[in-house]
């Protein structure tokens, strides 16, 4: 692992800790319920994708939450800047992670195939 990769992973892990903390300090109670699953930064650490847990939300709620997060993004970035003393914070982009749902669907398909082959 190169030093640049280490810095990238460190930034991702710091953001994964700071973003839920920043969300908990916002006034909107709906944002307090969000769980951050993962954060991935671009190579230059100028952008970061924040993956959220979609388990408990309908499609309408997801779109409303993404709009709220888009409005709250500068506040969250400012919290990260102040906490870490960084010169600049990666520009955050929020999205719900549907990989778990896709993995469950694939497992169900494998189970159906196994039953049919017996």
C-alpha cells in the first residue's frame, strides 16, 4: 500500500466517523436516523460518496432525505473541517446503498436453482 492509499483510507475512515456525528447535531430529526455504511473518496480526495443504509425507508422517504442532505451538505462539510482542522473537505455526495438488497436477490435465485436441480 502506498502512502497516498493510506491517506485516502484514513480520510475515508475519519469521514465515516464524523458524518454521523454531524448528522446527529442537525435540527431535523429524520436525519438522525440515517446510518452511514461506507465512504469512498476520489483519488485526489476532492470528492466523497457517502453510502447510506436504505433498510427502513420507502422510495418517497429516500428522495426527501436526499434533498435534505443536499441542503445540509455545507453544514456537514463545515463540521468536518472544524473538527479535523483540514484546509478543505471533500465535496460530499449522498446515496443509498442497494448492494445488500441485490445480494439477497442473488442468494434467493441460487436457492431456487438448487431446489429445481434436486
